[in-house]
């Protein structure tokens, strides 16, 4: 039997606090690759998702999603959900793979990490309003936190916010990992412009990748009415 060319997975295209409507959920295509579930890991050729919450003592290990399961594959992945940790794993895998494939296309070759080691994605790594790439661990660590009771913005007061559900944050942090692979010395801040380049480049990649969701672009143009 011939393996499919692509794997279809559903994601939030916009942060859930403004994306609770179905219009902001999209199905993306990533290159099909064999995936394995090994204990606590979802393992691909270049990425692995390891869902451990280190803020708890002892750390809490969450069951990995099996994207090969027929019930999941037949409906283009799990339905987008703010409360389902396995969807969070699907989200980081899909967006990270899409980001890698954009670099593959631009560079004309497949980007591997040093020693063909996988980039590790940890969707619920710690409590905190942050996410970051850790070069020594070769991992992207995503935090989660509660919205302010007094100034929650578009969120409910005290609602749990997961940085791993932000398309832009995932693309931004994975770009840091890719730039570190291509230019490792750019992590050495020999002058203020080095870190500024890292941040600006990662932001631009996230913005450009968002612009590939055509219906969101069309919707923004319609709402803008030429302004």
C-alpha cells in the first residue's frame, strides 16, 4: 500500500481567546511521516512531543496522542479544544512541522537538527506566562498561566491560558530553534543587534506563516474595507 502524501490536522489559526468561533479553526497539511508512540513520547523523524508538567512534584506525565489512530486520522485529527491536552500535543506538532517545512521549501533541502537529534516540544512544561527555546535541551518549552482576575482582557477571569495553543508562539519559538541550527553563534549576544535579529526574524516567520491562511486574510481585508 502507498502511504499518503500528507497528514491533515486541525489547529487554532488564531489564539483561542479570539478564536472560539469555527472560522478561526483550520485544517493544515503536513508531510506524512511514520509516527510512533513510545511510552510518553510522540516521535517523528525530526520532532518529538513529550508532555510533562514539571511544575508539579512529582512531575506529571500526560498520555501522548496517537495521530495514527484511525478514529483520529479519519477526522483530520482531534477537534480543537482548549481543555484537551492531547489536542495541545497535536497543535504543537502540526505547527512546528509546518514551520520546518516552510524552511525546507525556502532552503531547498530538509533541515535536520545537529546529530539528527529531534527537537523536543513540551506543551505543558511549566507554570508561567512564557514559552522559550532551550538550546542545551534542544527543546521548546511552553508555559501556562491563569488570566488576571482584575484585567483578564478577552479571557474569563482566572481562566487558564496555554501558550501552546498560540500558532504565533509555536512558530516563533520553533524558528529560534531552526536559526540556532543554521547559525548557532547567533545565540551569543556580541552586540544588542544579535538578539534583536533573532526576535525580529522569528516574529516575521510567524506573521508570514499566518498569512498563508487565505480565508483569514480575506476576512481581514473584508473587515478593513480598504482602510
